[in-house]
């Protein structure tokens, strides 16, 4: 690799490279050498920006968790607009992109990484917990507006919806058809909505 060439966004470049390696080679193929080779940078670039490879992986996951939290704010802003089921269905592909699914598998496969993320976020299952909180926060906002029933058990609806969606996106060959996503959302939320899904 050439030296002395400035890299515009080394963290972002390394994070994107790690996701590509994860998608192509799975958690077992994710090494610091694989990431730097994929990013086309010298190995020292990773170690210049992160204490070690575990710190890099934790920062990658925390970066994607921050993206989920930003998506949560955008979804809450949709409260009162469109339909509840339609808004949730539109948000799910961002939560279960192939890269996020690969990262979830990585977090599950690496106990030390999962423990580090749990300590940093307070989440029992990092990435999945934040996705569940996103849906719960949105449903609570819609309940406040009267579009979700006042007695709806959001603490059960949100994880049920995320679990069903996770299975759907994991089982799909690529991304599931929007009609399949809409059907799952409508089925899970049917009894909780005060309007047609």
C-alpha cells in the first residue's frame, strides 16, 4: 500500500470494508488483515485509529447502533402520518439490511464483543435491542395519538414484531418482498390498531 496518502474518512472506509468482508466471508473470515485488504489501506491504518481489532469491531457496532437510533427518531417523526403498519413496514428494511444481519451474527458469535457492547449500551442483545426500542418508541407515540389502542402491550408487540421481521429477513433470499413485510407487520399489529392497517 502506498504511504503518505491521506484517507478522507478512514473509520468509515474501514467500517464499510468490514461489512463487505462479513457479507462475503461471514464472521469467521473477519480479520484485521481482511478488513485492511478490502479497504485497500495499510494494516497500520486500523491500528492508528483503534486500540485493537476488538475495539474496532465494537466501534463498528456502536456506529451502526447510532444509525438505528437516528432511524428511530425519523420513525417517531412519522407518528400521526400515513398508517401505523405502513410506517413500520417501511422502516424494517433499514433495520435488517444484509450488513446489519451479518453484524448481528458477528455479535452473537463473539462473546467478548457482545459483553463489551452490553456494557457500553446496556442492551441485552446489541443491535436487536435498539431495533426493538425503535419500534416500541414509535408505537408508544402512536398510542399517545390514539392510533394504537390504549391497552396495547407495546412491551410485547415490539419484540414480537422485531422477532418475526428478523426471521423473515434472515430467511429471505436477499430482501423479502414488500408485501411479505407488510403482511407480517399487519398480522402482528392487527389487534392493537384503532385504524385499518
